[in-house]
C-alpha cells in the first residue's frame, strides 16, 4: 500500500511510462549482467539517489518495499557463501565441515549486490508509476491482451482481498479473537480460510465478467503522456556509462 501511495504522489508521477522504462529497465539490465561488484553497488547507489533525491519517494516506503526482497537475497547469498567439505587454503572461516572460502564469499557478494541493484531498479519504476499506467503502457506496447488482463485482474483482487482481510480481522478482534495465543492461532486460521474462499469466489466472478466482455479487463483508460527527449537522452547516457564501466571491469 505504501508503494502504491508513493507512486501516486511521486514527482515523476506525470512522466511517460516509456521514458521511465528506458531508465529503470536499462539499469536493471546493467545490474543483472555485470560481473563487477563495484558496478553493481554503483547501480544500486544511483537508483537509491534517483528514488529518494530526485523522484522524492518517501524513505519509509522505499525501505519497506526493499525489506522483503532483501531477506530473500540474503538467504540466497548465504547458501552460496557457505560450503561443506574439508579445509582448504582458501578458507576465510571454518567450523568442522562447514566453512566459507574467499571464492564463495566473492560469488555471494556479487550475487547479493546484483540482485539488490536489479530489484531496486524495478522498484524505482513501481514507486513512480501507478499500476494502471503500467497496464495501459503494456497494452499500448502491444503486449498480448491475455497477459494484460491477468495483470489487471490481479491488481484489482489484491485490494479487494486486503479489504476483506482487514474487515474480518477487525470483526475477530471485536470478539476477543486475539486475546490469547490459542485464540489468536484459531482466528488466524479462520482468517486465512475465509480470505481464500473469498478469493476463489471473486476470481470466478471476474473470470465470468471477462468472458462476457470478450476478455478485456475494466482498467481505466490512461492517455499516453508526451515523452521527454532530454529525459530519455539523459537516461540512455547514464545506462550507457554504467554499461561501459561494467565492460571495462570485465576486461581487466
């Protein structure tokens, strides 16, 4: 919800989806393909600066949006860093058969920085562009209608299910459903079951509605915004510069 609110109030809210896509997807491509931890960290720093300093995304919303992906990134990096086997001359730390080598630590660091930078680049687009404009941009770009319909329906269902979960939770708290640990576990189980049932029923209704309209989701029409050529050129120059730096690091 914070990310969606940030997108509607961002300074880049009225910029074209196309020009923001050039910047964010270009930075994502550099982050995902670089073999240099330095370049990956630089991409992450550039994205964070653009988000907080230029687009003025609230720091709390930005941090909350990054927190979940960072947890998965850290878990993945740990699985790369930790090795099982006998001691080697490359060990940084070892406790019996479990250890961390310099090579494994370097690979884990690179993966963590690349994943964080790529996720940040994608979040920059999400934090500055409302979903309805992204969906409209996908339709204008020629993405198959079935894909756009699924995205639109999913977006609509998220808010409906959040409202249902909030209403059910408030009703349970009014009946002291969370007064004890046992009652809380029972209430959470009932909440999950009720939300799943509502999701199933609502999905069926949305499917029938889409079939009745010929498969076109009811997404508000968003006019195409004019593309700022200076913004696109600056974004292309930034992405190109980072790409050149990545290539130079790879040739060393």
